[in-house]
């Protein structure tokens, strides 16, 4: 067998199921929606609506969120069908290995590393900024050396590292403890967002909606490039639903539970994001919203300073739940690589006592803490969308191959409108990739080249398929 033929050899889903059999199936639909919403409604809702309104779409940013939600829903259904047919850990990495071959699966997993690992660090950095702002309200001023990494004139972002460490301590106590904390925090976060949406609606000035889609953003075909650019950036906000697929090996009745968790997450998140954006751009003119804490800023503009503190607390809770869910997903991804030998096999060990991939959790947390402590948010965030969209593209197109595989179960959820809907989802993914900046695509291309080098230098020799 040639090296190329070996690289495209397909993994057996039964091998994955056997390897994951030591994991406990304890997650329900409610737990999955909580994990999904906990991730999706994180940094995105408290930062992105303001920046995208100011820079790309004006009040029409609400339309961009709706488009992103519909696109995410299409991709979410594809993930749901895959996780129903293959209830294993690893998400797109494992699915790619079975459908396309080991090297494509590895590169999808390599892309997910960008998505999960950097997203944890980016959100933790945002958490640190919000916490620093909250402390200043109470006249507590942290030295810049401990609030920013060396690239921003500091030494280390202490709060960003600490929140990841706290999350790791919670996760190490097992699924029962972490899911209770996640579920409770998500409910509290939704209540605070509802208060902003309902309370803020009384301060809306309809003149702020005119023009709804400002001429300054009109460019490209039909003048819609501003909305497309906003939508491409907003995809980052919806990355949480695909992390649900990473937990398929720990879900009760995955054939039904996975689709309910994924679709439920998309619906709840789309509703909150859209209403939040409408209220935000109604309170303050879009030109003033290019700040990192737009909701708190909007409330200060209408002299609701005390309530702005509540929103800041809600943002901190939102980012905490997002970090918790993403550290959880990233550790399962690292476990999957170790399980298959593409990274050191010690990562693929499951603790007999806790039924958790402890080694994978430790490594994931260590890397994420280093990124969060030393690298600024803007640098971290630039690559996340690329990794997400590449995974979306392969999974949508992968449905066309999955349906033809006679060796896989097809008794669970199926994407409606086959083959048109998954094909459209794949094309949309490709289109949004084309909307990313040239610098982002260049950096992501370099990342993929590093992944290919690692695969042929280490992975293909140590892979369990060898």
C-alpha cells in the first residue's frame, strides 16, 4: 500500500465505539442545550453585535445574525445526522476519518484545534477584560502587568489564566458536578439577557434604525457585502452547537438526543442574538457601538448605570459557561487524537475512577492557559472562524457520502431535503470562507501545512490503523 493510499484509509466506526465504551452516557437533551447555549451565548453576544453594527452592517446586524443562525442550523442538522449514525467522541475529526479517510479526518481535527483551543483562550481573555472593568467600578485597579500579555505591554493576563484553571477544577470533579454548574449558570445568564431585552426596549429610539442598512456599508453584488462580512464574522458566535457533537459518546439515546440538543441550541441562540441586536442598535446609534462592552455602554448612555453592572455580571457568567463548555469539548478532541495514536497515546486514556480523559484535560488546559495568558484577543479570534467553516463544509458535503454507506446505521435523524440541503450548506460554508480576510486565510493555510507535516512525520507511523 502506497503512503497516499494509507493516508486515505478509512477508519471503522466500530473501533471508535469500542474505544469510547468506557465513557459514561449521562447527558440528556437539557444538558446538551445547556452546553450549547452556554458556549454560543458567551463572548459573542456581549461584544460582536456592537462591533459588527459599527463596522459592517449598522442596525442590519440583526439580519446578519439571522442569516448566521439559518446557516448554522443547516450545518447543525448535518452534525446531528453524523452524531446519530456515529455516536462517538471527536466530532468532525472522527466523522472525517470514517467518511473521507484518516488524513482528512486529521486535518478536520487539526482545524477544530484552532476552533476549540483558541476559542477558550479568546473568551478567557474577554472575561479578564470585563472583570477588570467591573473591579474599577469598585475602585479596585489591577496593574496592567497582570491584565495583559507581553504583546500588549503587560507580563501575563492573570484573570484569563485563572478562569481556565477554575473551570478545569470543576470539570475534574466529573460530569455530574460540571453539568449542574453549567445548567444553573446558563439559566441565570438567560434571565439577565431577558432583562436587558425587555428593559432596554423602553429606551429604544426608532430614529436609530434609520438607515437600517447604511449606504457606507454597501458594496459588492447587490450592495450586500457589509452584511456578508458581518455574517462571516458572526459565525464565531455560533461555534457552540458543533461542540455538542464532541460529546456524542457521553449522551443518552444519541439517535434522538443529539438532534434535539443541536437544533434547540440554534433556535434559542438565534432568538436571543437577534432580539439583543435589535434592542442594542435601537438604544444607541450604531456608529457609537464599536466598543468591547456595547450593552453596558448602551445602558450608561441612557443613565442606567446600576443596571449596566448587572449586564457586566451577566457577561462574566456568559463567558464562564462558554469556557466551561469549550474546555470540555477541547479535552474530548485531544482524547480522540490520543485514542487513535495521531498524538501521544497517553492522551487517549480514560481514568477508571472518574471515567474522564484526565491526561487530555490537563494538556488542553495547559495549552489554553498559555495562549490566554500571553496572546491578545484579536490575534486569537482571527483564526477561529476559518477552522469552524472548514469543518462545516466537510460535514455538510459528507452527508452526501454518509447516506451511501451501507455499513453505518441510518435509523436516527436524517437531514431533510437530501441531497439539496446539505449541498447548499456546504456551498455556503465555502462562500463564507471566501469572505474571510486574506491574512486570516494565509495564517490558516500555514496551520494546515504544519498539520500535514505532523501527520506524515508522526501520526501515520503511530496511528492505530497502522
